[in-house]
């Protein structure tokens, strides 16, 4: 199981009807991976990609980089398919 946030609550509750051996749980932090290298080429001249967790909200403190490589003598055009919805910045 992975969370969509940097916090997870695990709660174990037992009742008075019996006992069991219990459980063992392994926990580790997993880095959030986003971004990619997109190689456009003849036969694959377009690709759709999204921000992490789209169309749900993305998580805090992301730093995603997509590198888009087109064939020689070609240009790259970006078209946003839906609203460009990000948080406001003071800069």
C-alpha cells in the first residue's frame, strides 16, 4: 500500500472476544517520482502526459521535470487539454 501524502495513520483495535498472534508491518519512505524523458519520433509524433495524481490534486513539494526531445528539424508544441490549475505564488 502507498499513500498519496507524507503521513499515514495505522490503528489496530481488538475486541474482548479472543486474542490472536497479531501482525508484523514493514514501513519505508518512498520518494515521489514524476517527470520523464519523452522522445518524439516518426510514428510517435505526440504524447499526452499529466502532473502527478491528475485529475486529483497533486501533493506538496513536488519538483517534476519533463524533457521533450523532437526529431531534428522539428519544433515542439505544447497544448494544455484542460484548465491549467496550480496554486498561486507570490513571485
